[in-house]
C-alpha cells in the first residue's frame, strides 16, 4: 500500500475531499485517471485565463458575462489548489524536515 492517501482532483459526495489508497504507487487505473484529470483541469484553467484577459478588455462585456467568468475562475482556482495540495502531500519528506524547528522564521521585506 502507498504510504499516504492521495487527494483526488474531484470532490466526493457533498463536495467533501475524495482520497485514493493504492498499492500500485501511481500505476493503477484510478491514479492514472487522476493524473489525466489534473492535466485537463490545469489546461482548462490556462485557457480560461486567456479568455478572461480578452473579456476584461472588452468594454461591452456586461455584468452577466463577468459573473459567469468569475464563477468559472473560482472553479479553476479551486481545482488548481486541490491539485497543489494533492501533489504537496505526495512530496517525499526528508529526515531533516521531520525535526521540530525553533519557531517561525522572520524575513525582512527586502529578503528573497
């Protein structure tokens, strides 16, 4: 079995997070389906950004069109955040990262 359940790119019943527990290390059918779905969601989000740029330049765009665009952008952002969370949870953790730190790190505004 995999060490950690995978957050899938689609919600479960009632919008709750949906997880996959697998013993195939990403090679199983549902893992591949999730990978494909993530790619589609990210591509659709990228295309939506292009559409949004065009619509926002259009002085004739009405409130109904802008509301619809806003709803789609929210959906795309939710998808992207779910994908980022899922991928972040699957990153390998080194032994150094498991040690407790000495508290929050402070950075000055000019630091990068």
